[in-house]
C-alpha cells in the first residue's frame, strides 16, 4: 500500500501548484523527500528491528505513512508539507524491507515467487494512486486529497487484519533481543557475493527511475508526441511492469529465478534499444511497454537474490540496499538531465543501456544460489 502513496505524489504536484504556485524546482523536492526518507530508513532499520522486532516495526511504519498523508494533504505551506513525502519514504522503506525479509525467511525456496507476487500487488496498488487523485480532482466536492485519504482507511483496515500477534512476522531473525550477542544475525561483514548482487540491483533501479522521470521527454523529442500524450505514454511502462510481475510470479514456480533474472535484463535491453533507435511514436510506445516486462521483474528478483546472498541477514541486507536505492533514485535522473542538456536526450539515454549492460555482466559473472532450482537438480 505504500506504493499507493508513492505513485500519488507525481500527479498531485501540478494540482498543488494550482493551489499555491511554486517553482518547478521546489515541486521536485517532494520526490527528493521520498529518496531522502529511503536513505534514512536504510541507516536505522537494523537497529530498530533489533530493538522492537520486525512485526512491531512494520506496524509503526504504517502509522508513519498515515502521519505522512495527513501532513502532505494538510494544505499547509511547503516547508511543512515537504515532510510528508520524507516521513512516508521512511515508513514505506520499513514496510518494504520488513515485508521482503519476512517473505524470504517464511517462504524458503518459494521466496522469489512470493516476493514477485507481492511486487505485483504493489504495482496494482500503485495504479490506484494516480487514478484516485484524478478522480478526486474531477469531482469538485472531493478534491485530489480524496485518494490519499482513502489510503489512511486502507492502512487502518490492514493493521486490524494483521491482529495483535505481531511476533509471527519476526520469523527467525526479525525478533527483538534485549542484549545483542557477538554472533547476532545482524552483525558481521556482509558476504562479497551480496555486494555484487546489490550492485546489479542498484543499477537496475537506476534504470527504472530514469525511465519514469525522463521517458516522457524522450517520447516527446524523439517520437514527436505532444506534452500531454508523452506524459500519458509513460503509463505503458507501468502496465508492462505489472504484466511482467504477474507473469513472472508464475514462471518462478517453474524455472530458476536466476535464469529469469538474466532474461528480464535481456528483455529490457531489447525493448529499450528498439525504443531508443526508433522515431515512430507507436513503435516507441510498444517498445516501452515491452521494456516494462523486463523492468517489472528487476526489483522483486533482484532484492530476492540480494537477500539470499546475505547468509541469513535479510533485514540488514535490505537496509543496505535501500540506502543505495535512495541515493541512486536521487542522482541518476539528475545525471541524465545534465547529460541531455549537454549532448541531447537521445545520447544521454545511453546511460540506460550502460546500466543494463553492467547489471547483465554482474548477473552472469556472479550467480546466487536458487534453493528452488537447486532442489530440482538430480543428486550427484
């Protein structure tokens, strides 16, 4: 449900600007607030999980998102409402890391499938945000705040359904310890394989952020679409991601998630290359949707393999990844924007191909064990 809020922020910016006109640079800081919150959460979640337990932390994260929605929709001055996305970024990251860690431990070999299915639901809820913001804005008596306010009710219902027994979500390593031992699951250096798995994932997240931020500009300048049509065209990436995750969740039950991860990168390379080389808007639109099929699997399969490579430290592994994701989410779109000013959007988008290539090379060179696939292999 956190994605519900995250995908709501962008569509609300022009509506906020109509209420209280502010510069585009200031409006962009709302998105930066989420990235900063992600980094902050990654730096503190390991200690908080150790102190409270994973189940209690995720519940308090839901409370943080509720508080964030209230602040963001309060109608107060910018210097107050900017804390909404920041707080939401912290709470949302807690939810994602805690949820993925729980699925990794509780589902065992089926974790890649479970995480992909979870991401599929996340993508579906992500579509609720923009749709409800637009619906609320169209109905004068509701206003754009209608969508985010519904999220508050949804989170309350979710926590009621989760019940009082939160320790079940702690699983094996997410429990609260009064006194940390030397061999505590959160301690010790992370394995070398984990860092390579994380590097591939961070590169792929940079691709997603770059496409969602600047994809409309490429469609406008290279495909000749108008501003409104170009902005709407980027939705094809989200639709492709949703289809990719839904299909991928079924495929992980039949084939190795490692193989599927590499194939997803190759699909994204093919789709984006066609889009990058074409000047036909229809072909570019189809290619962007095809790219989304691969991009949609990058996060669920990438975070799953990073957690598997952590050797039993999923919370800490997720925390470190989130720091990298937050930093990349804030920097990659800026780098491409600066490059487009110097060399043009077309050449600047070679950054996407470079990042995809790096991720593919790493995934081919450093394999992470897939328990489900290994269990199917005949014993020697």
